[in-house]
């Protein structure tokens, strides 16, 4: 069931539309129906840019974690923190790639 609030429609999890753009805001995700977007190509470009930005971040973190000098001199907690950051970036990137596939299909 949809719950409307001005121009915003709140969807229950099971009612999410498959063809939508999703942006995660802290602990909340926002879905925008592609039919509501004026420029599909602009959204696709935005998603590609975000995927590339995350790829760069994953690469940067991986280089740190593969650097024996870094790993040998920092506390284990710092290594764990970097591993968690990389995992979060990888999950975000995977979600964005799924969105791109759905939009471009």
C-alpha cells in the first residue's frame, strides 16, 4: 500500500517498484520511479559516476591493505576499520550495478 505525503509516496518494502532509482540516505533508501524522472540518461550517468567513485575508493583501500608497511605499523583496529569500509563500498557498488542493469534493460 502506498502512503502519500505531498509529492512523496512511501512504499512498503514488498511494494517497491523494480524500475526505480535508489539513493541511500544514511539509514533510509529513497526510490524514485523512472517514469517520474525527466532524464533517464542523466540518472544512468549519475549511477555510472557513483560506481566509478566507489571503484576508486575500493582500489585505494585495497592498496592500503596490501601495503605491508601500512599493515605492519597500524593497530589491528585500524586494519579492521579499513576492511569494513571496503566491504561497505563493495555492497553499495553492487547495489548500484543492479540498479543500472534494471534501468538499462
